C-alpha cells in the first residue's frame, strides 16, 4: 500500500528524503552505548542504586538491539525503496497544490506579519546591500581592496578554521563566560537557571547547524545547553563562533527562554509560547549586544558577526527565491557564495533547511529589525530617560509574543514612562 500523501503532490523533495536513509541507518547500525537510545545507560541518576546499574544497562542495550535497531532498519528501507523515489522534483513549495497560499500561511505563522513574498524579497535585497557596505568598510580596514579579496583570504587561511573539536568547544565557553559578566549592564532582571556548553549529540552533528540551544528546566534545575557541533572541525570557520555563542546562549535564547519559564504568574501556554519571529529575532538582536558592550575585539570575529548579519539578510532573498520565485537549490548556494565566506558544510545544511521548512528562516531578520525599530522609537521619545536595561526587561517581560502584540506592549511602556516623567 503506498504511503499516505505519496501521490497527492505533498511529498518533500527527493534529495531531502534521501538524506533520511543514512541518518536512520546510523541509528540502526550502532549497537553500542553511543546510540542515542542507549544514552540512559551511560549515566544513572543518583536515586538509582549502584547495584541496579548493570541490570538496567543490560536491559537498555537489549532493547536497542532487539527493538530499536530493527525498527530503524525497516524505516530506512521503506524510505529508500518506497518513499523517497516518489518525492517531488521541484525544490520550492510553489510546486505544491495551492503552493502560493501555503507559503503565505507559512510566512504569517513564522513571522507574525502580513508581509508578502515580494516585500520580503525586496527588503532582503536592501539589507544585503546595507550589510555589504559595512563588510566592505571592515575589509578595507583589514587591508583588502574589496570583500571578494577578504572572502578569498578567509577561505584559504587555515588559521581561521578549527584545529580541533576541543578548540571549538572552548571558544563557545570563553564567549559565554565573558558575556555573563556584562549581563547586569543590559538587564535589570536575570534568570536563575544557568547555561552550560556541551558537545552536540554525535548522531545529528553531521547534518547539524554549528550550534543550537536546548532549554533547561527551572523545576528540576537542569541547566540550559549550548550544543556545539564538533564534527569535522578543520572545515569549520571560527569567524562567527562568537556571534553564535551570544545568539544561542546569553543574552540570546538561554536568557529569553529561561526568563519565560520562570514567569509563574503566566499560564503555561504563555510561558512556553513559540513565536519564531520573537524568539529568533531576539536571539539575532542579541548578537549586536555583544558589540555594544565592547566584544568582537578580534576584527575577524567582528567580520564573522557581519557574516551572520549577511547570512540572515540572504535568508530573506533565498527563502522567497526558492518558494515564490522558482529558484533552484543551486541558485541558493550560488547566492551564498557570492555574498559570504561561509564554509561549505554550513551553506549546504542551511539551504536544505530552508527548502524543508518554508518561511522559518525569515523570522530572524524580520524579528530583529522590529526590535531595533521599537528600541529606536523608545530612545527618540524618552530621550535621556531611556534606559536599555528597563527596555530589555519590558521586551522580555511578557514571554514570547507576536510582533504586533510586542509593539503594543512597548508603546504602552513608552507612554507610561513619559507620564511618570511628567509627573
């Protein structure tokens, strides 16, 4: 019996489905404690008696061998032989039934705006030009005549790439530690939960992003985690590690999500709200905060910050390009190469992500731009009374919100501050 959805035009692209096969096989073929389903066997809570460890470890490994592995073997075979061959050949969501409406819905859901694909595409082109001018200024400061010359140098200079997995992990820890010391200058209220820097799980690192974040738990005391991708370090640029550390950790995802988790006066659906434009917009905005408190002292790290700015501006262009303007995957890759020095593994995983999740990548830049807009409005209207700490506390004080609701919240706060000042 054919899989549901196999012939109704809703299948993902063939090349993405094909990538599922080796991922599933890697789980099926790993019968050691490194299998992700066997991880509980490697560390037991203190409440479990030592005498029970071996028995439980044996039971877990038996379950991996006899239950998990066979299922993943069958799943990999099914995807390879029955499912993937029926995947669609076009990359963009435009090729699906009602593709244009599907994409508009994705934009609304992910960005909480009513912007059209054409408006976002044009904004992306403008943001690429703005960031390109900043990058050129820094390139010339570093002694290069243009961005292309600097990018060529970045691609060729082995000192700008990782030398070991431990080196990359240590850099994330370094930037996290130095930002912790600056948080009181930026916020009046900080979360109780802490942040740790750990290696990304091996089963997902090959196709994973450079780093991501896993929330902690205020109930159990489990800290939030920056998961660092340590796969193939020699081909990973170090330029944007600092910016990503601030984005994924503090003052980005960890601070915002941990504060929300600790807002016990809010109902749970508010504490754990997942408005992408707010959450990712805040994290992206946080990358700039590192610059404002005096970090990015290494000009190449600052160039990496600008690369991140360009990266998110490019997303506006290529996401709308593939899903609304019929771009191919190769056009997306070529556009990245034209404007960035991003390493090849990162570019490849990024474009696959945009194809697989229409609209999600738009939320970063659109959210960041709105927060910056609200901040400039507050500074203009409050003048000397503007305080960055109280502004940040207000932005984060209602948990994640749709951008129009956040705007109302900030406007109300501005008016309240003006009234208090006049009294």
